[in-house]
């Protein structure tokens, strides 16, 4: 009887501990914009990872280490600080580029990890650009500070995507 009570108590304690130790969940964002320009013109803006400062207003400078898949991109923000992205894919045939965060700076961008994937496709005589991001908040503990929680990470990424899509659209439609 004592053994059963002990096992029941131990099981309940483990179950409660597991429920509290959930950690962060990946956050997802997808945004789409229509651009009145042919896909090749839009892809020309995106296909060179070093051109990011031309279409992303938050970025002051990009320095590339290597080319194409596997290259690293140091991204310096106008507000100070920098992050490093790894280029996972540049597919001219599918007009798709994907990169991921390799080295974070949570003071400049409140995410501990992200991937960004942008695809250009023909649509109604112009282009449709789809940007998908998957990210984790900066503070991956169970009780993050407000500036490093899921909401802060999503808000920062949403602004980054919205500003980027507006910048791509502005360049491509000139």
C-alpha cells in the first residue's frame, strides 16, 4: 500500500514537472505581396544576398563570406548591432531564397533562431512574393522577459517582413 502511494505521488510530481517545462514553441509568419513587375526583375532584387540593404530599410550594411549556398552574411543594423545569417538555398529556377540565423544578437533582433524563405512566382502579369518565417523567441526559458518573449519576436519579424516586402516592391516597380 505504501509503495502504491509512493508511486502515485512520484508519477503526479513528474507529470506536473513535465507540464511546467514546456519551453518555447516555433512561431510562424507568412506574408504575400503582389508586385507590378515581371518575376525576373523581382528575382534580380532578391537573388543576391548582399543586396539586402537596398530593400530592407533597417539594414545599414551586409558583408558576405562566400557565395551561394553555405555562404554567411553579416547583417549590420542601422540601430547598431549585427547578426549572422547562413544562406541555405538560392534556387534561380524556383526563384527561391532561404536563410537562417547563425549568430544572434537579441538586443538588435529578439529571436534566438529563425529561418526566412522567400519565393517569387508569376501572377496576373506581374509577380507574387511569398515570405515565410519560422522563429523562436530570444529568451527560451519558461518565463521570458517581455522584450524577449514570443510577442516581441513575432512583432519584430512582422515589421522586418513588412518593411522588406515594401522595399522589394518599391525597387522592382521602378
